[in-house]
C-alpha cells in the first residue's frame, strides 16, 4: 500500500520531467496499518525508506499507526531508528459495530 502512496512522490515521469508537483494526497499526515497479510513481516527498513522518501517529497507525514503485536516482533534498534523519523502509535480499531453480536 505504501508503494501506491509513494508512486507520486517525485522523481521523473516517462518524459523525464519532474513529478514533484504530482504528489498524491499532498496533505497526508497519518498512515494507519490495521494488519499485514498472513506470513508477511513488518519490514522496518523498507518502511523507513518509503516514509523518508515521502517526507522529502513534501508530504507532512508525521504519524504511523501499527498493530502492537507487529511492533513487538521487530528488533528494538530498528524501531528506534524508525521512531526518530516518525511518531509511532498503536493502531486501534474502534469503529462502532452496532450489528455485531457478541456470543
């Protein structure tokens, strides 16, 4: 998903022209990840690069919401590096579900 957001993060288009002004969602400030597909691990190095590129391209991204159990699976040093780049909080799914029955 981050690659879709990043795809308009500057660089050159097919004609070699600068795409800096073609940012998708230029006011995007928060990225929330509810979970990853089964078997996928949180790649902190790639996440760091993508977020850093987006910030350098002009997006005011300042917060990343991740599932707590995914954060717990990552090495502390890698998370510390990511936290120097962006604020990290726990993703919480708090949407109301009035038609969901608890059995």
